[in-house]
C-alpha cells in the first residue's frame, strides 16, 4: 500500500492536542508481542505501521510531544504529554517512520501482515479468537 504525498493520512492523540499527517510508502503493518511493546502499550501487543521515505508533519501540539528511547536498545516511543497517547516517531537507524495504528483517524486499508516477537507473547495472549464478543462495555 502507498499513501501518496498528495493524499496524506491524518491522525491525533486522544485529547486532540497533537495532530499530524504522514505521507510516504507504507512498508508494513505488524503486531509486536515483545515485552517492551507490551510494557509501553499496556496491552498484548503494539500495532505499528512502518513508512519508508515518509514525510511526518506535525500540525498542532508539537510542544506537547515527548520522545523516550530505552537505553541500550532501539526501542523508542513518542507520546503526548497531556493524555499519554502514542504518537509517530522517526526510527533513524532503520530509515522509517513508525506510526501507531490507533493514532490514525481514518481506515488503514490493510490488515496486519505479521505477528512479530510472537514467541515472547504474554501467557494470557493465546487462543483469544474463542472469547465472547461484546459490542460495547460488559454488563
């Protein structure tokens, strides 16, 4: 999939303070189950899009963006200081922009292509397709 420079994808944090658009070639969409991604999302996995030759444009709230890089690793996270929402960041060593899938406002147009670091998934993250599906909050 490719998002062209004439039609960028837009996104924002949960509180709407930080807004952005991104254009470039979407190279992949992965669900990462490593312990670092589980820690920084508080969930079973991170859902990230990887853009090559991308242009990330901050439209508002840039002063509320913070970057965190785990010492001694390539693991990084960018987030809004007002609401804590994950935001895109440039991974310079890989020449990509990493975009948390949930930060985009519109449809992505593709499903994830892989579960990565699957062998290190949480012990409770197995056979989840069998769980009850509830539209909305439980009872």
